[in-house]
C-alpha cells in the first residue's frame, strides 16, 4: 500500500522476517541492490508485496520486478543462487506488463526442491531505486503471514510530492538523452539491453564514444568495454534510464529477452565479487 509519503511492503510468504543486513547474500546484505528485507518462508506460495505493473520476469523464474504507480521499483528474489536451477522449482502466475495488487498470488516455489539442490530458500524484497525514493525503512520483527505488512518505507519528500514520478522520470530522460548523444545516437546503435547495473550498447563504431566524457554525464557512474558491448554503469536506477533510452530510440532497439537473460546472469555473478565504483557499490559484472 502507498500513501502520500509511506509505502507498505507486504510479506510475500508466510515465514520469519529478517532485516536486509541479515540476508545470507552479500549483494543484498550490503544493500547493493537497495533497502528491503528478507524472509525465511514456511511455504512456497508467493504474493505481490506491492501493487503495480510487472516490469521484469527472469527467464529462470527466480526474480520478479514490480513498479508501483508512484515509481518505486520493487524486486522479489526467490531464494539464494537459485538462478542456477534454471526455473525448475518455480511457477509464475503473472506476466510482463500485468497489473498486480498487493497481496494477490503471483507464483510459487518448491522449497523442498530448492533445499535438495543445496540452495537457501530465503525470499528477498528490495527497492532497487532506493537512492531516488527511500528516506528510511522500518522492518517488522518475527513471524508473519503472507500479506501482512513486513516493512514500512518513508519516501523522500520530492518523490511523495511528484506526480507519479514525473520529476525523476525527467532526470532519467536527461541521462538517457546525454548518453545516447555521446555514444553516437541511433545511427551508431544496433541495439541495447541492460543488466542489474549497466546499459549495454551494441554499437556500429565503438570508437565514437569518449569514455571520460560519458563518465561525466549526470547519473553515470562508470564506463566499460567488454564482450562487444559498450557498457555504461548506472547503478540501481538502470531500469528507469533504460526505459527512457528505449522511449527515445524506439522499441526496435530494445531486446527484452536479451535483457532478461543478462539480468539473471549478472545477478548470480554479482554474488561472487563486488567492488566500489564512484559513490555506490556495484557489481563488476
């Protein structure tokens, strides 16, 4: 539920709540992905922690992203290292762009199958654009039932007063426009995808962008060149900037399947090694 300056995050399952710092995964416990909480589930039925639109479904079914009407980006991550199970323990009962209501069923996970594979069943709920929308968070304690309020988020004043996120949307649009100009515009872009922190451009001529200039773009943390991609490190708000990139380029430049695949791969790889870039902690992958 969301009021003018508060956002309630509901428990996605029955179980024992924990603060994000106690989650047994450094990418989440160090708040690399944002503020939130974990839960050790008693059963595998999963409900939506917030109302909004589904904006990400991992091919491996272990992660679901929901954007609220006011712009909070909420990730539900099912288990630890479960990307390696290739979707086997999961059933997803929603779809991309579907509208979901807080507390309604969105899928299930087979806890016994996950444990048998040597993985942890911990469910993690994080706000991936924490830097833009979160002023503070209070996580409740103890056992909860699915649909109970697990945490209450204090929203930043600028976010609470914005008309459905238009202020931040303009900021993301400005970052997208400047990055597109620096990489050579649509004439130099074959396609673009994104992972958990980076825009990944496939360029016709990688000699056009000047790395130092791109690094100075507001909203950009760093630049890398790898795997035939020109990678622009954005951080937690990469999904918002990507949406603006596609809005400005046109849908023909996007690749939803490629984005879902690299999101799954980089989420798993990020657990192995993290490093500091700029003022944030972001994965090396």
